[in-house]
């Protein structure tokens, strides 16, 4: 007796006899994982890697990670002191951000992630960089035409709580990031918007507009004390004063006059800020430098006339503030600059803290100076 088998049955039988070539996708790794005791576990899936380390500003040195049988790497560190920190993995010598973490550190070169360890920071409970239940300002992305560079340049602006519902005009702080940072770094890593929200809510800071420009001048990056680096400073100063400032004042409700303008910056941004204020003495009354200094070659070749008249500087600036950490690699140069100011009789406020060249210190300095600006 002849038996008939359908083509569908044959196909099904052949498929069932095939070896399984594909596996179900593995679940994503949970990284970073913060325990209640502030111990933190970091994980990375890199089955082909031979060596993986964790690097972070909460560590004294890179920590080796261990690989399991499935190719996942992990390490647990801590307890970690509360604060907001950048970190990254070093995979066979290559720095990579944590693919399990959406909070990224904006930078031209190194790729890091951000981790916020909750808890009291520097006597602040909750910390001033944290999101609190207060009225919030807004962040605006924008572009302006640079007459200096002949191109379109980006910026980010913070407007204080209630800006859109009022017709009031506000003072303006120009807040500049460091070398290889972008216009986003001061609010993503510096949390400038939340710091201002919280200080304004506590009536410790004047409501202000904060403009965060892109400090890279599209001409290369040179050693900080080199003549080439000094030659870029006038480009930044002229662009900010002659292109960015008019654009901001045309698009936002700003109070006119130097008494209502301040400029501050971290690292290279601190040098750019001070140089801009001293090159354009009629435009700013409030100046702050966070972990920076003006190189001697710039003082001698571009600002000698200004610094030869300390009485003019003392009369012009309502606040000239400098902060630096004792462990900062720029501490020797920053302290030498502070001594030079003292020797010349130039009034300034100096804050020396613990810690190094970190955004933890940069936030600390912004908190200190934001309470002084425009008062």
C-alpha cells in the first residue's frame, strides 16, 4: 500500500532535524548597579577582550575586572563617596564608555560615562547638583554666526525659572568648559542648571541667564604654555564679545552693561574667561577662574599693559575669584599666578580646596561663585 506524505510534513521534519544555529539573545547587563551601602558593581560584555579595567575619578588607580565563562566582565568597588563622577572601561588599552549607562560625558576625545552616587556632598543634603523639588529653569540649544571664524557655532543657554512667564531682564553669566569639552559639558557633567535652580530657590543666587559656549577655536589644541595656545585666546575673546554676546542680547532678555555681565570657566575655560575679561575691560564686572591661570607668555605679550595698571583692574571688577585644588596638576602654575596678582596689588579672592582637576571641584567652585555674582 502506497503511503503519501505532504510536502509540509517533509519540510517540518527536515527543519526539526537541523542543528540549532541561533541562540536567544542574552539579557542586557545591569551596569552600573549601586547598592544601598554605596558599593557599586560595573559590568561589561566583551567576550573577545583579554584585559578590562575600570577607571574612574572615585578611584586612586584603575581596577582590574574579572571575566566569567560567558565573556562578561565585572568588578565591585566602594563604598564610593557621594558625588557625580566620570568613569570608563579600558578594554585592551582602549577607553570606552559603559554601554549599559545612558549618562555620557560630552567630550571631543575621551569617551566616559557618568555615575551619580546619592548622599550628602560637602555638607549639602541633598547635594546642590541633584534634581530637587524646586522650580526649574530651561535649557536651550542654539547657534550663532562667528565673525571671527566665519562659521556657525553652537551654544547652550540656561534661562532661570519663570523666565518664559515674565518680561523681566536678567544678568548674564558666560560659563566656559575646559580643553576637549563641548558646550554641553557644563550642564551634563557640571550640572550647572540644577545648581542654579537650587541656589535660586534658596534665594542664595540671583536669577540669571547662563550661556555655555563651545571653547574650541577650530585651530588645533596646543600645550597650555605655548605661544600657539596663547594666539588662540584673542580668537575666543573676540568671538565671544563681538559675535556671541550680540546674538544672546538680541535673542534673550538681558540687562545691559558690564555690571550685569560675568564670565567664568574651568581649566582652559578659566584662562579663556580671564583673558576675555582683561582684553575687553569694558564688558565684564564679574570674573572667576576654576583651576586655571594665565600663562606668563600671554601676560608678557598680550596683557602687559592691563596688568601694569592694577588700580584699573581693582576699579573695574566687582569680583575677581580664583579656585584650585591642592592635588590639581595645575596647582603650581595657578598658585604662581595668585602670588603674581598679590605682588602687583591686584585684589582677588582665592579658594584653595582639596582634590584635583575634577568636575567635583568645578561644581564646588560654581556653587561658591554663583552666590556672589551680580550682588
